[in-house]
């Protein structure tokens, strides 16, 4: 069965004014769709067509890895945002963030700085590795699930993720992601399951 583009977990205009329907129409409807389409072209008629997305990511390299990982990364990113997001985590995740980074404000500073500092295209992630929380960046399609890390939350820092709304102002996009969009319920569920 072919891979399919997952629906957004909210309406296309639900993240406005922080992330526009126009951006989502391109980013989800064109970019994410293109990764799904190319993944299907590369796997059609091969044994990979019977594998799960995660299995392909963990067993492939080159073009196939890039398409599969970008499909996974984008689905994770849509879920990392929600209408009325931002705010702060609670419970065990909040305690773990305080322990790892000193405070939630320090976490936000580091997440933003690492996202700004990722040269070129990539992703900034909050991950859990060996029981510890870390902020890591990955280049292009690279994904923490091949690095023995559990993804907790991510922000896409490819230029296509923010250019229509923020032009070249990646720091402003990351600040808005943290202040208005981050889905801490999703992050807490990932943290609790890890
Ligand atoms: Fe993207």
C-alpha cells in the first residue's frame, strides 16, 4: 500500500496569525506532499513498499532516506504545533526540562539559539537520550530516530518553513514557535512514552 500524506491535525488556518494558511498550503500541501510522492516513486514494486516508514528510515540511505525521513519529520512537526500553543510544559516533562537546562526560560533560549545556529536547512529538536533531555539539530533530512534518540518536539528551520510569513527572520519564527505554537501536550506524551 502506498504511503499517504497525513492530514494536518488542525485546520489550515488554525495557527494564524503565527503560521499562516498560505504557508501551510505550501509546506504541507506541496513540500510534504512532494516527499510522499517521491517516496512512493522510489519504493513502488520494491520490498521497501511493504516496510513501515520507520523501517525504511532506519535501513536506507541517500535519496530514499531523504524522502522517507522528510515525510516522518514533517508529520512530527505538524504535531509539534497546535492552535493556542506555546506556554509552558507541566508535570514530569517540566521537571525534566528544569533539571536539564536550569529553567524553562533557559531551555527556550538554547532551543532558539540552536535553531538559529543550524547552518542551512535542517531541524532543531528536543530529544530524550539515555534518560537525559537534550537539544540537538539535524541537517537536511537527518532525524534523531537514527541516532538512538527519542524525539520529543521539533521545529523545522528549512527556509520553506518560514519564508512566506517571516521572510529571512528565522529568529522571529523560532520565538513565535516557542511563544505561540509549541504543543507541550504532544511533547509530554512523547516524553512519558519514552
Ligand atoms: Fe519543511
